[in-house]
């Protein structure tokens, strides 16, 4: 899952949970004063919760991008090594084949 998608999912999850909590408090069969106090406290805490969530998503995205960069550099290094090894093996095989095949005077290989 990409960083943007995971951040959107977590944000949607928190927003949905908050909306569900508010709806639950509003329709709960209690006296109206305590749920409204709870709702007010929850609303007051919401900006802090959003800030914590955004910081968490930012840190996670940063960690994932660093990890992806390290993995990419490692893969690129392995690819360069494989290409170099392939070039060396190809040159060796070419030299081996060119030395083992005698050339006839008319340009074709002798049997």
C-alpha cells in the first residue's frame, strides 16, 4: 500500500471513529448534560488528535520512503554487479570461441 493510501486510510478510520462516537453520544439514553460535556471535551481534544495523527502519518511516510530508497539503492547495486559479471562472462566466452574455431583461407571454418 502506498504512503498516500495508508495515510488516507488511517485518517478515514480516525474520522469515522470520531463521527461514530459523536453519534453514539447524541443518541445514548442518558441525561443530556453528561453526553454534551463528553462531546465538548471530545471536540476540544479533536485538534490535538488530528495533529498527532498527521505527525504519525508524516513520520511513517518518511520512514517508508527512506526504506524504499535504501532498498532501491541495494537493488541497483546488485543489478550493476550482475551486468558487470555478464559482460565479463560474455567477453570470456567470445574469446574462448574465437580462439577455438580455426579460420580457413576461404573464410569458412575447417572440420
